[in-house]
C-alpha cells in the first residue's frame, strides 16, 4: 500500500508542505509524535539518532533535543509548542540552539503546523506546513537535503508503527 509522500516547496511564500500517509490508526501515529521515547526512534534519519533533553508537551512548553551523529556531533533543536489539539494538530516554533536551549544568534526560525487525520481502514495522514522567516532559511532547507531527510525519517516512523 502506497504512503503517498508529498514534499512541495513554495519559495515565494517561504513555505514547505509535507504530507504522508501511514498504515496505522491516527491514535498510534499521534503517540509516535507525542511521546519522546517513541519520537527518538524515528525522527532522525539513520545513522543519526535523536536524544531528548527536555520535554514539556503543553502549550508554551518546550522540546529540547539533539540530532546526534555517528561521531558524537550534536545539532540542538528547540521546539516550543504553540498549539495542541489532541490527536488532531500540533503547532511549534522551531529554532537551532545550544545545548542549554539558547537560540543561536541570527539563527533561523520556522513555524510548523502538523495535522493528523484518520483516512479509513486503520490508516492515517499527517499534513505539515512549515513557514520560514526569510528567503535564506527556506533556501537552506529546500536545497540542503531536508526533503531526503524527511522522507527517511517518515520511513523510520513506518518501521516503528509496524512493531509498536
């Protein structure tokens, strides 16, 4: 069964649209997006892994995590939850930061809305819209392997959903 991965970039609007279907009910997909022990198993494209330092899944709460490379290098990400509609939607502001959660000076910010929907037959779909503040940031994401990394991460999620 196809999972219909869509990744569309609108440079003029500074927006990336991502859509992906999963062979799992929306409740299971929601759990995989909202429990740090599960997110860490799929969010980083292999051979990288994710490591959560702080998790507060409330509006105004923060997820501070590192993408950890094979040589131990860490790329820290700060995501503040700006909206939560249980089993339906999550909104965040994301920034690169240091290990203490301090945003990098002059670093890019992005605004993500993820919507979760049941599509029948115990299948679900996640639609994401990511907005960027400036042209250089969307260009970095659009041309820097983000599409391939996102596809790999969502494939990891498929694998996790099959066993969890």
